[in-house]
C-alpha cells in the first residue's frame, strides 16, 4: 500500500556507464539517503526494493548507485521512477518535532476554536518553516514557531494556533 510509503525523490536520468543515476530529492535533508539504506522504486502499482550502495551529494541533486543496477542500460530502465521510503523506517523525532507529511492535511484552528483552514503545504526559510493554510480561496501563511503554535495533535490531525487577530500587546488607552 502506497500509504505506508513516503515519496522522497525521483530518478532523473543515468549518470555515466556504471549504473549511477541522478536523483532529484524531495526530502528536507539528504539524511534519508545513505549507503546501505533501503528505498523503494515505484513501477506502476508495484514497489521494488533497492539498496543504496553509494551516495554522492551534488549542489541540486544526488548521484546514487543501487545494488544490482550495474550499467547504463539498467539505470535507463529506472529513469523517471519515483523513490520512496517506508514511513516506519523514519527515525523518531524529538518531542515537538514532526515530519511534514504528518502535518499536511491537518485541520487548523485558532485558540478560540475557529476553523482557519487545512494545512496544504510547508516551505522552509532560513529562520523557520512557513505553514500554508487554506480555506477555499483564503490563504494564511503562518510561521511555525512556538509563539504561534499552541498544539499539534497528530492522531486527530488537528493543529491549534494563537489567534493572529490578537496583537498580544496591552492596550494602555494612550494615543500619542
């Protein structure tokens, strides 16, 4: 079942003559790719297990060698295929940290219980991730920082955030 797998990249094309392939990574880091790790190649509805034998990190891609893919012709045969890992093989994260796939699709509410939308995507910035929450045509960009995130309930697929309409400051009543 593909729901047990997490998409981590796509095989772009062969590189060289010895079975090496260029891969576009979708993972937030290259930690998912290391020699000896198992990845799964999607061929139609079938998932074929491959073991990485060598990983080279390039500026915008990876160069991978798989056990049993030893020449250019075999590498061409897997070009265009999607690469997955099993979700159960992901390392456990410290409390309060989540994989993106666990958050995307969650319902987002403010701390008063008002529905804000569904988390549809996440994009990284140098300072912190930005959560993109949509409700119809309305879009909310929320920094994924402690000051805004009240709670994350993975089993319930719910996230609570501070009400952004509340400035959080005190009103002294003095206009200057």
